[in-house]
């Protein structure tokens, strides 16, 4: 039986990897087509586009694995069914449950590897890709413009607000404006700093101009540098720059913590966080769905038809996931509930279908 377990696992593994390779290739190609329009912006050429696409591949692997697990399992099991190998295995005394366990073992290992990529390699390569792309497209080689609007990055720290226009490759910030308000929301001071650096939990503002606003007058000061205590850190700024969906669970957790400390809404970031935590359940559910389809109503159809059914299931899950997530944000439903409900519903569906074929 161990030989059969190994053979089933290798077949399903091959199917999943083939589908994953195809999907990652397709998404990389579509991304390449989108990036072609930006070729020629400053120093952003064909080689930089290729680098950018290559650095995004780990993220594609992480995001596309659940769909690949479903389609690949259908492909692998479908090939065994079409060659009557599953029939022979069952005639030799191997139960459907035993075959399912062989598949789940492979799926669990691949899910853990995909999670490791998504939590370590994908965030690092994604942030580097964004940084490299921004530097290549900036007007000055030593300046890294990373914001998509003319208004830069805005953040709140208690009664204060900070606006950052530029992030430099050495970790510093440029074009920083600090607005200080009192408890009655009256502007007390307006500070502009040419450069800013963060160290030991404090911001140091250099070459700055500070305007003190009083009821009867406005006084201006020119200072070489001052320090500013804030809960906002450069890591949090960079988190927003590279978009939350490209972050690790820890990156999302840190940003959620910051938003709560500054009294801002966290629902959409909590949803992204819990969606990441539900990833193992999604991956295993997709694999479990393939088993009853092969042994049930699709046992006599072609591989192409099985793939089509799997693709429809994957699209259905994605639509349900997006719909429930958006409804949860609108009606203030628990982000954890919104993230776990779709995979749990599909897990129940897989369980019902499994009972029919056992």
C-alpha cells in the first residue's frame, strides 16, 4: 500500500505543479503586457521589467496555489481514472478514504511550502520589486518616488498629522510636513522638513522651518534639526506603499496595531489578515473537493471536462469570497467570520459530496 500511496501522491503532485506553472506563466505574461506601457520612463527598460516580473513570481505562487491545488488534483486523479488505475486500486482493496489520505498528505506539504513562500519570500521580493521599479521610474537616480498620487502618504498620530512625499533608498524621507493640532482641533504649528530620519523610536527632522500659530500672530523658526515622538514608524509607511495584500501576516498585524493606536478604521486590514490565516483551510478544502468529483459524477468524463468544472468551482469560490468580504465591510460583520465563512461553506460541500461516494 505504501507504494500505491507514493504513486498517487506523485501523480497528484505532478498535476498540481503543472497547473501552477501554467497559471503563474499566464499571470506573469499578463503583468508583462501591462508593464510594457511603462518602458522608457526614465531608466525603466526591458531588463527592469523582466526583473520586476521575476520578483513578483513568489506572490503569484502563493495566491494561485489554492486554485492550482483544485485543478491539479482533478488533473492527476482524472488521469488515474481514465487509465482505470483507480479501479484497479479499489479492486485491490484500497478504499476511497485511503486514496484521499494519500492526496491530503501531498496537499498538506504543498500548502505549508506555499505558506512559507507567502510569509517570507513573497513579501520581501514584492517590496524589493516595488522599490526597484520606483527608483527606475523616478526623475533622479538617488531619489525614490513611491507614491501614486501628488499628495504623498498621510498618517495620523494622535492630534498630529504627517505628510510624506518621498522615500529615499537609504531609509530616509523627504518633503515631510507635520501638522500639530490641539484637543479642540485648532492648528498649533506647521512644520516643514527637507529630510527626516527615524531612530530609536523618534523622528529627527533636518533643515526645517516651523511656523507657530498663535491667536494674534504667526512666528517662524528655522532650525537645523528637532526630534518628534510618534507611534508611526518607517516600516508602517512602507507597508502602505507596497499595498496590504502584498504583505505578510506580521506586516498586517503591525499596521492594524498602529491604526488602532491612532483611532482609525481597521476593518479592511483585519479582513486581509484573517484571510491570510484562513489560507491553509482554503488550500486543503480545494484538494478535498477534487476527490468526490473524480469518484462521483465526473468519473466517466474527460480530463478537459474535469478541469472546466474545477475552474468553475475556483471562480465560484473567488466570487463568494469577494462578495462576503465586501458585505462584511459594509455591514461591520466580524472580519474573521467573513474570512473563514467561504472556505467553511466549501468544506461542508466537500464533506457532503464525500459522503455520497464513500
